[in-house]
C-alpha cells in the first residue's frame, strides 16, 4: 500500500492537477474518493485533514497537505527538485506568478462556471451570474493565450504551472467556454499531452 493518499473525486479539476503531477512524476498513490454529494467533506474526520473542507488533500505518511497548488509545490520539491520546479530564480518567479494566477483568477471563474453549467438544475441557474463568470473567465483565458503566443510552456520548460493551468482548463468547455478562439492554448495542450506519464482527467474504461 502506498504511503501517499489522495482524497479526491474524478470530476474535480483541482484533484486532476495532482493526479497528472503524480503520473508525470511516476509516483504511486492510493486514491480515496470523497463523496461530496453526501457531504463527506464536511465531516469531522475530513476537516481534520483540511479545515477548509475541500478536496483535493494529499496525505504523505500521515502528513496532510491541502490547496491544489500547495500540493503541487510539495510534490515538486519532494520528487523532482530539478525538474518541475525551476532552479533558475527568474523562472521560479514566473512559475509562481502563474500558480497564483491560477488559484486567484482562473479557478475563481472557470470552476464555478463549470459547476453551475454541469451540476445545477437548469431552473436554479442564475444566467446573469453565469454569464459574468464566463466573461471574466474568458478574459483570464486570454491572458494565458497571449503568454503562450511567446512561450511553449509557462516558464519556457514544462513545470508545475503548466500542470495547474492545464488541469483547470481541461474541462473548460463543460463550463460553456469557447476554446476554439484560443489556438495557442490548444497547441500548448498538445505539448502537455505529449509529456511522459500524461493521463487524462477521466481514466479510460476498458471495453
Ligand atoms: N483552492 C482550492 C479549491 C478546492 C475546491 O474548490 N475543491 C472543490 C472540488 S474541485 C470542493 O471540494 N468543493 C466542495 C465544497 O466547496 O463544498 C484548491 O485549489 O485546492
């Protein structure tokens, strides 16, 4: 049994970032699904792992780490110190910019837009709110589109910033975002998909 445990749900794009990173790093882990629909993440045992009551949470030999981008930095430092976290101080600065941009801006709009579009009953959807999320999310995507017009990856080389933004953007169309107008993002997605150990958000089921 692996000493790394990931509390997660396949449909979570924040959890997917961690699954992608662990797969890129060829690191084994145990996936423990958390039943959000039945409020498992609000129970006392889970709040001991993450007092904020959200997935994903990584538990390393009993030590819990929460917030997806904090988990990425933890994993990068532990398993790939010279690889997915740049040594070069300027590149490190660039990677951190995009990780913070992801959690403060991109995630703030893309995640609720997808949640509302995919999981809310139609009659409960506030269209003004949803359209505002899509408008602000599209603006954030265009900031990335512009950056990727001059860079193959966020820092030049594949790093945790790519994993974080890729995981968040992966299901963006399910949130009603039109990705067809963002060709640089599309090309970058293909480059991420050709990295060793790449996995999709939803594992393919054998037929
Ligand atoms: N900023 C957090 C966001 C985590 C988050 O919002 N997780 C969602 C699933 S993707 C969740 O647990 N939602 C349950 C809730 O908020 O009640 C991160 O990056 O890890």
